């Protein structure tokens, strides 16, 4: 039983590390897209993160947000984690 717990804990840590790296990559990529569009931190733009539960897993959605301005439609990065523990990163709109 102890080996199963250790294996489970190890797998959970592995999933968390991969997820964390993809989250940071998504933040970096989104910030570059925002800066290219003039949506800078200096101008009051921030990145918001929200969880979205979907069939088969969970998604962390990262989008630009501003207190007074409307964010561009569809600019978001999504880090997905499946129930099996796989992780993926997608961008919208698709990058070239």
C-alpha cells in the first residue's frame, strides 16, 4: 500500500511540475502577444486566470484584463490537464 501512495504522490508531483511549466510558458506567450498589441502593464493591462471544468479534465484560462478597457475578443491561452494527468497548452488565436 505504501508503494502505491508513493507512486501516486510522485505522479501527482510530476503532473504539477509539468502544469506549472506550461502555465509559465502560457503567461510569457500571452504577455508577448499583449505587448505586441499595446496591452502593456504600464497601460494597466494584467493577466487574469480562471479555471474551467470540461469533460475529461480541467483548463486554466489566461486572458488579458483591464479595469476600464475591453479586452480583445478571443485572445487567450489555455493550459489543460486531463483526468489521466496529461497536460497541453493551446493559444487562441492560433500562433503562426
